């Protein structure tokens, strides 16, 4: 049976057909009516915080974060011990645009979608976590990437009692805005991460540049006989796959 939306629902749909695109300076000034609302912002990830945990242990029932208490993980909400908690990416970043910087937590499901891996995959990959590697390179590689982030503004954000913003969606600016301006080369070549980024699917939008195949391969560094090939020009962020290169 077809459900007729009540006036509340209807209002909700009409009021927010697409989240407004704001600058970081605007986001910091949002008034209380923006609490619990979504807004969008085009940012560059300036820094990934490698000093905080890159995942949370979460309750397998309710999804809340669980803490170790006397050697056991316990969910306060479910009031039970969790023998084997689930793991959720927790990526704390400092992002910027031309108007300022903003601390943003990137969402687990979007990180999974972009990497094609979940937190367990990363934790048990010796190229990501080992005695020598303290922070997974795949997560660190979010640095210098551009996204259109959708933020869910909290009460605390508008009351200015919390300056960390929660992202719920990450999109490629090219796909969202149809903007084909390529990333600056200096941004890419200054990236200390030595992964090769490979397009794992043929770009499926007709607006994609015709250089999406192997012709975009750029030999970015040839010093000391060490070379890393990067294909990055206009690569839709949601579609790349990060492949580790062997260290010699
Ligand atoms: Zn729980």
C-alpha cells in the first residue's frame, strides 16, 4: 500500500533536497538551526592524525564504542560483555579550504567503500600494520586528497563546545561538481607514501577525461633507480584502489 507522507516528513524532504555547500569559515559560524542538519563542503585533507587510534572497538549489537574493563570489552548501553568486538575505522583529519581549517572525523563506511577493505582487513595486513608500521599507509594516503564531504552538524558544533565535525559522506569533487581541474602535481609528488594508485574500473561517466587509462601513467620519481609509477590525474577517488609497492 502506498504510504502518504505526513506533513512532517514532507517538510523534511522539501527543506533539504540537497545539502548546502558551505566554506569552512561559514561552517564555523553556523547558527543553532543547523544542528542535526547536513551541509557539504569541498576540502583537502591536510593531515591525517596518526597519533590517535585508527579504529574503534564497537559493540556487535548496538555499534557503540566499547572499552576494555578489567580485560573484557563491555558495552555500557547493552550492559553486557562483548567477547569479540567489531572494528570500525576512525580516521581523524585536519582538512582545509581557502577559508580555514576544520577537524573532521571521516566515516567508517565511506573509508571501507574507498579502500575496498574493512578495519580487520587492514589490521591483519602486514603491509598496513606491523612492528615497523605504526599507522596504516592506506589510511595515511587520504592526505592531500580532495573531497566533497557531507557533514552532520551536531548541537555541540553550533554551541561551539565541540570543534570536531563528523563526516557522513565522502565524494569525489569531480563527480559531484563536474570540475575537471586536476590535482596539483606538487601535492602528489610530495606525498611520502609510495603506493601506486591504480584505477580498478574504467571511468564510467561520459564526462571523464579520455586519459583515464594507462596513458596517464606518470613516472614521478626516478632518482636512485627507484621509480614509482602513479596514475592520478583525474582519478575518481571513489574508484581507485591502493596497491602497495614492494620496498627494496
Ligand atoms: Zn551495545
